[in-house]
């Protein structure tokens, strides 16, 4: 019998929800406030937690924050039970790691359906731990019976971009989400003198342009095709409808956004403190990680020296000189604009 912890300060709601869950053949534990709920969760390790937000002593956000500090409870499905339904509140919960929101008043079947889908999703994760876009597809399929991201991508208008053609520009308002079907795309920023710094690299199967959609602002960077590229164009309203009806999708995109921010911060630290050799080595390793999807030991990529210099954050002349050194050290091979990786381990040793 699966064990559910219900944290709710309103006695009438707590008793009513507990009765519904018991009738559905769940073992139910109840707590009257957040502090008591955290203690019970640590003691009993429930299979799922249903928690109110507005509570005395410790609110629902605090409960979720405390539980995520414990490794044994980090992956426990967590459903907020609340009268609040504003997008900012939902986003805050998703950023903290909540799995779903149930807004009061609600039907018993709605709560039971949410609980069943989250438990099913959790079982799917235990069977086969997956990450990234495929992981999100597995989670959505487990909870809804449909591959929502596939539906989002299919039957869409597609745009073809030639090499160096702009996809979107900084300062523009977003009205689409982009899904890369074929090719390579870079996102970059440009200073007043026109010098570029590449801040993102995208490959087939990647979404791009979601940062501005989630933040509700303008694009902060430029996006440009690095080679002939085919992109599925998804209208903003369809994307917003999906994230509104599927908290897992919203949570996943927020996780992707957070990961991008962390990578950009690390990139800025490297630009500020790393040596020239280390900057170029890290740029090469970034390309290998992003585009060598099959893990080939003899990976080759066609990338312009201008783009590689913009990834590394160095002058083109300095890049060319350093690539020559790496070639002489038999770390890479250079031929007709292409770079062949000869020793990933030795390149990695340069940055450690």
C-alpha cells in the first residue's frame, strides 16, 4: 500500500482529503503544519506528499525547500494544494521542484488522478532513470498517456535558414518557440564594437528561444544558423498552453533555463581568469560535448575560426596560433577548415 503524507492546517479540508485518499486504498499520514510535516516526512519517508502553501510555522515553500535538502526525499513526488493559482506562484513552486498544483476547490477525482499520475511517473523513473528532452517525454507519457512534446513539435511550420542567417535578434519580442530539426545554431551577444561572444550552442533536438518566453521579456541575445538549418516554429500560445496544463513541462524548461544560466556563469569565470590555452581547450571540449553525440574517438567538426574564437572569447589571431600549438602537440588535426579531435583526454587535462 502506497503511503501519502498530507500537510494541511485546515481541519475540515484535511479530514475530507484524508478520507478520499483512504477510500482509494492509500495509507494516509496527516500533519497540521509545515514543521510537523517535515518531521513526519523524515520519519516515515512517504511515497508522495500533498501539501498546502499558506500554513502557520512553516509554509509549503519552506516544506519543499527543507525536504529537498534530504537525499532520501529529493525525488518524492510533491503536489501543492492551494487556493493560489497565479503564474508567479506556480513558477515559484516549479523552481523549487514541485511536481503539480491542485487549486482549491477541487473534485476528489482531480486529486486522485494527479496522485496516480505522479506515482506512475515516479515508478517510471525508478525503472529507467532518464534525463534531458527524452527524460521529459518519458515523464509526460507516464503521467498523461501522451507524448506531449512530440505533439508540440509535430505538424508545425518549418523554416529553413541558410548559414549565417538570423533566426531572432536581441531586443525583439518573442512570439515563437523554436525546435531544431536539423543543423547547428549559436546564440551570442555583441558589444558596442561589434565583437561577438557565443553564449549558447544548439544541436538537433534542442529547443531555443524559451528564455524570453518564460521571462515575459525581449530576447537578450541573437540566434543565428551556423550551417544550413531546419527549424520547427511553435506559436507562443501553444507553448503557454502546454506549460499551463503540464507542470512537468514548465518545471523542465525552468531546469533547462537554470542549467543554461549556470553554464554561462562558468563561462564568464573562465573568460575572466583562464589562460589562453585553457580558454581554447574549453571551447573545443564544449564543441565535443555538444556535437559529438555518438561519442566518437575521432570526432571532426566544421566550424569557422570566427565562431570558435567567439566561443572561446579570444581574438581570432590568438586562437589560430593556439590551434597551431595544439596541432603540433597532436591534440587536434586541422584540414580545410575542419578540426579533428585526436586526444580528448589530453585536452581535458589542460583545463583541470
